[in-house]
C-alpha cells in the first residue's frame, strides 16, 4: 500500500510538471506572437497613423454603405482609438488628419517622412459589388523580395486581425499595392517608401451586417486593439529592411477595376468565375483551356485583391505554359511571386 501511494504521488507530481511545462510553452508562444499590453516595445517609437480619405461626402457615393455609414468616418474613429492605445504604451503618434477633412495623398506621405516615422499604418475599410464579402486585405508597396519590412508588418497585422478582430479563422489577402493600382501603386505607400508601412482594409462596409457592426463603439475598439497587437508583434520581430524598389517597376501592369468600378455588376461574379475556371482548367481541349484562362483573368480583374486572386494569376501562368506562350507565362509567374504573399490557406471555395 505504501509503495502504491508513493507511485501515485510520483505520477501526480509528474503530471503537474508536464502540465506546467505545456502551459508555459503556450504562454511563451502567445507572448512571442502578441506581446502583453504593458510591453515597452513601443516606447519612443514614432508611428504615423493615416485615417484614409475624409471630407468627400459631397463628391463621392461609393464609399458609403447601404445604411449610410461612410468609410472615412469609420477610419477616423478607429484611428483616434488606436492613437490613444499607442500613446498609452509610450509611442509618439502622428495623425495625418483628426477631423473629417480632405488631405492630399502626397501630403499624408510627406507627414510620415518629415516626422521620420518608424512605422506607417493607413487605416481603411473596403467596398465591392458582392455584399456577402467580408475579410481583411493588407497592401505593402512594391515587391515581396524588396519590401521585406512591409511584408513582415502585413503578416503580423493579418494574424492580429484574425485573433483580435474577427476572432475566428478567416481568409485574408496580403499583396502589393501594384495589384490594385497597376501603374504606380498606392500614393501614400509609394511616397513614403523606405518607412515600413502598409495600407489595411480591415473589413467591408458594403457587407450590410459588417456596416452595422462598424457603427458600434465596442467593435471599433476591437479593431483598434487588433492594430495595436499587430504593431507590437511587428516590433517584437527581428527588424527587416526595405530595399530600393526595382523589381516591381519591371513587371508589366495588369489592368484591373479600380475604386468605383469595383461596385459594378461584373465584379459580383469574381468567385463563380474562379470556380468555373477551375473546372474548365482540368480539361485538355484548347477551347476549355482558353475559356478557363478568360474566367481566371476576369476574376482577377474584377476583384484583384480577393483571396483567390493570387491563385487566378498562378493558374493563368500554368495555362499560358500549356498554350505555348512562355514569355507571358513567365510574366504571370513573376507577378504571382512578387506581388502576392500566401497569407491564407487555399480555402475550399466550392
């Protein structure tokens, strides 16, 4: 009996030790990815927060949800909340606007450059014709292999959106701003290139349910918290560089629907075009392959930053190889590698 008691005590002690080790490992992993709120990581960091748009309610209507909420209002609310959170952790925060006014894009970038910002975050919310769509999209300037810091920040922010804002697994896009602005990329990111930065579309105000949530103070607070945790996670990493821009300037533009054009009827078929293209691409006859190519192209054109867009370009390259168009295939292969980051698994889109 005494031996059994000793054995039982030993096993209980061993189990407690293992449980402690397991819990500690999880705690360490969590704190490594997302630092605690009292972290000193941001002390003396200069962070430029850019609330996108502003002052255009009388001149544009596509930045408004079905129930009247405007993107620039949401952007500003979240930015002001984020400013408070960053300052509470010792950061110096520069806002490009603090009211609903129009600030020129080049002026926004100039503010970040003049203030020698350590980080730039441009806060936006998205719109598209498909009102069921809702997921985050994050843009960096230039090419994956050159803007290493922008990609690293985008990856950290995407994970933070999933954990602290959506609070569930979601598809998300992390890509170059050349995908949506093929000729030059985003003005704010282009003119501040050299500063690690991203332009983030946290969600879609054209989704009616999301529009209602975005009106709520607690929901804005959750979004600001996700930004904070993504920023802290980025600074926790070993800092990467922003190399001179070269590669993106050599990749031919791929024309896409921009701004208000993305709310037209063609853009509603982005996912069905992709899925039909997948089916046709499995066939071997020339007509099916050409049709598949056109469907992938139309999906990538109408919703260029969707979470299937990278796979559309990938499949276009494969189909171009099959059609013996090696130069065009090489261009699409390079575009896919340099302008898209595999930030999300290949979701089943059937």
